[in-house]
C-alpha cells in the first residue's frame, strides 16, 4: 500500500523497479486480429472488431485489456476494449447503439444486468442502476458474450494538485459540462457557489449524467491548495454511501 499525498489516500502500487513487462493493449489487439487461429473468445473479438471497422471505426486507436491482454482468458471471459481517442470512443458508442438497433449486437439481458449490478455493489437501486447504464452504450453483447468499452485519454496531463479530504456531503445540483464524463476520474462540472465539480474514481458512475441534468450526489468534499473544492464519489473501492443519481421527472 502506498500513501498518495496528491489524493490523500492509500492505494495499491508497485515500485517501478519491480515492473518486468509492460503489456500494451494496442499491440496485443493487432496481434490477436492477425493470428491465424482463435479460441472462442478471440473469435468473438475478431467478429466484433470487423463489425466496428465496417461501420467506420479506426482500430489503430483501440486496444484490448482485461484477461485477453495477458492471455489469461477463459471460455466465460468478457471482452474489454480500450479507445485512446475521445472522438473514437464516442464514435464506438454510437456504432454500438446502431448495431444494437440492427440486431448485429444485443443489449444485456436480465441475467447480465443482475450479475453486473451484484458485481458493482453500488448504492443505487437495481432499477436506477440499469436505467443509467442502458443509455451509456459502453457495453453490449456479441454471440452471448458481454463486452465493455473503456476510454483512456493519453494526450492529457495528469492533475498534480494535492487534495485534502473533508466532510461527507449530499446535495442536488445541475451538470453544466459533461466533456470528461467518461475519463478517469470521470468529471462533471456543476453549477454550485462553492463546489466546482463532481469526480468519480469508480466505473459505476462513469458517464452517469449529461449536461443540463439535475443530479443528487453523495460523496466526500475535497479541497486543493488553491481552494478549489470537488465532491469525490469513490473515495473507497466499494464507495458505500456514495453515488451519483440523475433526478428524473
């Protein structure tokens, strides 16, 4: 465990000197695509990539992570795609929605959603969880196998400001900027006199709200050395008692 003064939290960490191999998602995806033989999950990945490419997606900006990245996949494994361009990521989401409408891909079924909900163990009701997730189009099913779309912005500079944790808070506010809603951490700028943004370090709340929507948020207030405050959702892995929920009419 490593204490990060930037985040005021203890995190899993590995000393740089102990790293012996860097698995690279882009290179691994290209190697899998070019392979002459595929197992069941690799065949599903190959078909998915063909569908995305035929719909105009540039696969040179994508990679594969999860078990497939390190060759540890099993027959029941999911597919985890990574997009390294914001434009490509949102294009991939749009293509996923279109392919679902054409029935080339499928939405998660009740069993899939229940499994996803149990795995997340979040502080939303099941119905609220599914309502938020279904409109993100960052996951779907191909040949009965679930896949997820992930975004990494490899062009941005990390926020090196140091934050100090404050008190827990629950409030309602309006999202005024969702540009970084799918980043890590996800960020939602809000209209509030004292607090600048909501940030989430848990994938459950990635892409959770859109610009103009009113949300109820519960999290921990943090403040940096410049006096800027934010609400963090996901201050622990389980994020118990912390959530972002769109207030629907």
